[in-house]
């Protein structure tokens, strides 16, 4: 009987070792360890043994069983990982094939810039305000200290519906509405469409977009204006940008300034974009004119503020080095999908 | 405003280089736009004297000349010029020289004989012969005044001068003059401003006896001064005057015109010369024109005037349109012997209106519209006649006629050191501030804390204006950058802005690109869109001064904009285009001045894999993203620009939110597109009103669902929408969802019918459903489909 067990063990182990796949291995398990298997048959024959031999052979049979079980399990693991490896080999693909197209829409570049600008000011506590595009002459001119006889009133190339009704030439009327309607203090930016009778070409458009800003509070200074706009320029153009405030004139601010930043293309060395000056004008600003405050019902002896306005097209053209404004209004998907 | 540096330096001592100068001027408020150097490209042209002349051995028309250019040895030049001879001093361009227009001169051989340069005409130096008295029409220029041999000829011709161009803002009419800029330069560089010394030599007589001035409208003409010049000799101006004008970019005409132009530049004061003998009654009357009165301008155009316009008239008729243009009849000609020289102040706004109405703009009107200082006249008229003296253009008759009924007085305003410092965020001392004001010729009274502003600065009327003056002389760049310390506010977008952001995000997610189109368009778009004549869409807001008809009306639909964009894409052979715009249309309101500005969400698309259901899918996704309930779709066959069988209205809460579908093929053709175009135009306000603001989550199911597929045979014209209605109604609470998964026509399907298949999902939230329950539900559904729809159930 012992010999029989030894023989089963050695032949089984050899067979397991040689098993070529999981099916063969399973057949071997059944052949040796199954209910009708060889080892089981041997164990059944134990009842014929003597009482002394029985535990000895029993122990031996158990050892053989364990050995076979271990061998089967090990072989199974080996064969399984072989099978996986085989499968992986067969599944090699051409990873240079193009990816499957996902739907991908793009923001208009002007909205992309607008989002950026708005986020900067939202972070500084400004609310976003909308305004109307068809305005009365009062809000477009008079309330901004541009009376009927003001020479600058003609410089604006205004589109008229009637003597009293115009397409707004700037987003500045939103300043007045906001001052009239809202509680103080005010911190707001107002983006929107504006209209001027310029023929469309690479650098002009009769329709374009501005972003207006307004702050009204107590103890606001020109230094604060410089602080806010310098911060904006750094966030928008990067930390290295230099900012210059130059005196200028706007009827609705006093003092007024234009703001230049060091050229984003050449860093200030001088190039085509900055026409060799190293500086690029990006916005106009100033302390809100006391007359404008007064007309909007705010006491200029108690409150001051500043206002600013910038061109969205200009910022976007600078940001992406776009040289033709008309591209923004053609909506060619080859252009739009670049943003 | 263009100012030659040399002219400016007459009145203020600028001792810095041009770059330092323009930076400082820009930072003190006179923004420099450009610096141009006259004749910058011209190099290596010197004065040379012809010392020997020989015939060219091989060419009859050429001569060989030896020229002394102040060097050790003379150079040799071969020339075809006929007007020069031995002894003449001429401009010589040397080897390597560049002439006007970029022409380069090199040593070379002419018919075998070496020529080391070229003699120059004034044209080759960038002028016209008529700019100089002594330049021949066609030939080499010959110097008639001594010039050092070998010296650069550019200074002689006024070349090499830096002309600085300033951007003058409308609050500073005083700076539209060289004296104004000089004053600013003096203040900027803390230098004295040297006003030109004015001395006039007069001859006997009395202007007041010779002519009379009456101002009938003092509001429009606050001041009118005149001088009389007799024994006038109209002719060319002397070289110094011509040089001055040319350096500022003006062509000389004759002495009288040149003096007027000189005054325009230097004092910024328009002048006008009348032929005294042609003024009826020698009486100048400044009055409003009569309606219908006519005058011929000195350019020979007859203009019809109206009573809003101010004219200069004699006792018979208008002789000039005040501040705009003189008349033909009284203009100065070569025969003129006596001149009445006008130096007047007119209301800028009136000049602007008149100039606009008549469509005439002149150098004078351009100055007047800025609003000039009447007190400028006192010295200007003296300067003008001094120039008459200096040019020998005539004799100045004693006396000035000066009618000045409405005097402009200096304004005195208070200053408050603390207020100004607080406003600017500076710590300027009173002493410094006083010094700034005085540099600007403001008189400071430190006891009463006031400043008196000169009348040429009408822009300074209040403390904020003083703050600006302080800021720009202190230096904008020196004002310290501070952080605002006001009451904190919270940055936010409003609901509409947030939802619009969400719409943009949905569009991006599904492959639709952001577009922007014009808000004004042509009235012809309505025909292009096949919109009937009586449509309300044609009730538009019209621009009275548009950039042409194509941009003359405010849009009442966004359709044209999106179709144009699709057309551009299609005709540039872009295979697919999907666009959206959130933009306004403008709706007139009866009895109201301001129109309604209505925001629309517009979508346009075409492409290989784009059809009605692509667009519908996008709209469904949008509605779902915004959590809008009560949405349905209704067929719309009424829109003339849409395909009648492929258009629907999006209904939200029972209201029409807009339409979507396929564009009518005729309209697509009108936009040069031979493909199916799909558009949607939705009302943003209705979307906003129905966005579900507060939502709570639906707990995840605890019990399993059971699904059943059904397929049925229905007639072709049955709408799946109707089938779904029956299924959902009959399915009741237990039916979680029903999803259309197949619509089939063709083989095995009875003619005129289609097979429609649904997957139904049943579930209860509190138990596992029994077969019985589902069977009951299914039976109700199938029953309904058979009786209501007439569906025949197909075997699974």
C-alpha cells in the first residue's frame, strides 16, 4: 500500500507538472483527488489494513493529498498567469492610432478673456453688472459730464436713433445707473457691447466690447486706483509686467489717466506690437468727477471713487497675438477652436 | 498738434535730448504720439563749388565738372544739368548718399567717365520748386546766399529738424498752439516761459476812422478785433517764414496766407484777411445769417445759410462764415492794396454746428470748435501785424479796432491742501503745491487759500481740477500705490450671469462653439429670411447715421447673424460647424422711447453627423443641465424661414420659449449654403424664470428594477411622443422610465407601418415588485396602446 501511495504521488506530481492548461489540470485533480480518484480509492482500501498500519498509512495518504493539493494550486497559479500573459500579448494595439473624438466646444476668445478679467475683480469684491445698449443721450453723455456743447461729444462717433436716443459709445453709462440705483459702497465691473461709427478693418470695428469698473466709497484715493489697476495688470499679464500711469483727459473723471503696461510681446525692448516704445496702452481711468457723483445723487464731499474702462478686443488681441479684429465676428470654427 | 523743436526752443530753453524731453512731456500730460525728423533719410549731401567744366569726350549732352567740396582734392562729377556753370555753389550728393525717397548715390562711370556723385535739385531733397523763390523748375538748385563748402546742406533747407506730435485732449484748447506747448514745457522743466517780444511799427492814420465793427450777437462773438494794413504787396514770404512753416509741415502760399497760418500754429488763433476795398461801407457786421441767404466761399462753392449760423457781413451781404470760411468776393488777391485783418473769438459750439451743417471744415474752424480764449487776441493781433512788419507785406495803420462786449474774467477758486492730499493719496506740502501752481501761471493767495486761474485754462474750475494739476506736476508715477481700505464688499455674479455661464458650459461640453455676431444689420435680411411684409419682426429701430444700409437696423431676430456665420464656415469648407450665441435683440415698445433689449440663446449647426435630433438632443441636455421642469415640444409649421415639417417649439411651463429645427432650403440657399442648416432661437428670460433653484436629491433605489421590452406595429404617422404619453400615463407610479430603442420600417413590416420598440423599467421604492404587479401594469399599458394608438403588439 505504501508503494502504491508513493507511486501515485510521483506519477501525479509528474502529470501535474506537465499539465499544459487549466483543463488538463482540472482533469488531473479529478483523476487523483476526485470522489472516484486514485488516491480516494487507496484511502477506501484502508479499512483492510491492520490497526497498527492504519494510522501510519493514513498519515502518509494525507501527506500525499496535501502534496498534490499544493502542487495543483501552484500549477494553477502558474498556468493562470501564463494565460493572462498570453492574452495581454494578443491584445497589443497600435497606440499611435488617433483617440476617439470627444465633443469639444470652445468659448469665444472674447468671453475667455472676459472670464479672466471678471474673476480677478470678483476676487477683489466686485460685482458684475449688466447694462442696456440703447441709451438716452442723458446717460451716454450728459450724466458723464459731456454736456450738449462739450467738444468731446462729437469725438465719439455716435450712432443715433433720434437726437435723444443713441447706441452707447462706452460702457460708462452703467456707472451712472449703478450710482443711481445701488446702495453705497459700490464695487462693480460692467462688461458689454459698445458702438462707434468706425468702418470695420483689422483694428477697428463699429461694434466692440468694453469692461467698465467703478468703486465708490469713503476715503478712496488716486493711490488706491493705482493699487487696484496695478494688481489687475499683474494678475492678467503676469507678475513681471510693469505698469505706467500717464495723465490724460476724460470728461467724467478728474484727475484722469491712461495706463500702459510693458509690452507683452517684447518685454519692453521695443517691437512691432508696441511700435518700438516698449509700452502698450491698455485702459483709461480716473477719480470719478465730482459733477458726475453729484448728478447721480452722491455727495462728493462724503464719497469719492474711481472708474476705469478697457477694451476686451484689445486685451484679447494682446493676449493671443491676434492681428485682425474681424476674426472675432466671423465665427470661423477653425479660429474659434483654438481657444 | 505738430511742433518743431527749434520753434519751441524760441520760447523755452529745453536743454535735454529729445527722448528725455518727450518722456517728461508725456508724463506731465502732453502725450507725445510720435517724433518725426524731416528729411531723415537724406544723408551725405554737401555744398560744393564748381571750379572747372569740360565737355564729355563721348557724349554731347553731358559735361564733366570738378567740384570743390572743402576737401583737399576736388571731386569729379558728370552731369546732364544745363543750368549750372563754373563758379556756382550747389548741393552735391556724394558717394554713399541717400536722397528723398531713398534713392542711393554711388560712384560710377557715365559713358566711360567716372562720376563721384550728383548735383541735386530741391525735388531730390523732398521739396517742390515752388517752395523756394530761387529754385529752378527743372534743374539743379544754386545757393544764392553764402554757405560753407563741404557743409551739410540739411540745415539750410530746414531739414534734420525734430517735429514732435502731441495728442491734445479736448480740455486743453490752449495747447493747440506752439505757445501753449511751450508753456507746458516750461512748467514741466521748471524753466521760464519766454513770451515772444512784440513790437509794432505803425504808420499814420487811424484804423477806427477807416473801418467800423459791429457785433450784433455777443453770445456767439464775444470779441472781434481788427487791424488795417495798407500798401499791401502780396507776394512770396521771406525764407525764414517759409522755413518755419515747412518745418511744421505746411506749404508756403504767399505772405498774407503764410502769416495767417503762422498765427494759427504759434498762437492757435485763427486770423482772416479781407480785401478792405471790397467791404461795402468798410463796415464789418457780425450777425446771424438770414434764412436762405447765400454766399460763395473762397473756394468758389455757393452755400445757403440759415439763421442759426453766424456770419461776418458788410453793409450789403455776408462776406465770411464766422470762424469757418471766408467769401470769394472779399478774398485777398494779388491786386489787393488794403487789408482788414480779423482776429476774433467765436462760440466754439456754434462754429461746430455751422461747420457740420454746411459740411465745411477749415483749419480755422478746427481751432474754434475747441473753444478759444478771447483774451488771447490782445497779443495775437499785435503779433500778426508785427509779422506784417517783418515780412514787409504792407504798412500797419495805427490803432486797433477792438470790440469786446463779453469779457472773460479770471476765475478764483479755493484750494484745500488736506483735501487734495487725501484725494490723491499724497503728502505734498503747501510750499510745493504753491510752486506747482505758479509754474502754471496760477496766482496763489496763501492767506485766503485761493488760486486765480488764467483765462486760457477754462478746464480748471474746481478743487478736483487743482488736484489733477498737482498730480501731474508732482508726477503720476510718484504717487504711492496703496490698497483700498473701504468697507468690504462681496464679489458676485447675479442669477442671470450665473445661468448664462451654465449655458456656455453646457454648450462647450457638447461641442458647440461660442460665437459673436453684429447687433445691427440690413433691412434686407427680412427678405432674405422670407419674412412676410406685415411681420412684427420688421418693426425695427433704425439708426439715422449708419455705416451704410447694411448696418442700419437693430436686429429683432438673431437668425441672420448665426446664418451668416454658418455660411462663412460652409463656404470655407469647414465640414462641421456648431455655434451658439447669447445676445440681444431689440424690440420697439409702443409709446416708449427705449426699446426692450431681449436676450436670446441662439444655436446654429450643420455637418455630416448633424440632424434635427442632434439639435434636439442639445436642447434636451441644456434643459436637463438647468433642471427645468415642465418642458414639452410642439410642432410649429408656421415659421416662413423654417422647414414646415422639421420645426418645433420648445415649450416651458406652457409658454413658447422659442423654436428649433431645420432652416427652410430656400433660406439656406439665400445664405449660399447647399446643406441642411439647423437653428434654435430661445428666450433667455423664460429659461431663467423656470430654472429650478432649490433641489433635493433623490435617494438611490434600494430594491431591484424589472425591465420589459415591448415592440409594436403602428401606422407611419403616429408620433412617438403620443405613444410615450400613453405608456407613462398607464404605467403609473411603478413605471420608472420608458426608453425608445428602435424605430424600424422596411422588410417584414406591413406597408404604411413602422415598428416601435421600448424598454420599460418598473420599480417601487419600498419593495421588490412581484410578477403579478408588473403584469398588471403591462396589461394596462398594452391595452392603452391598442385602444388609443391602434398599436399591434409584435411577438418578442
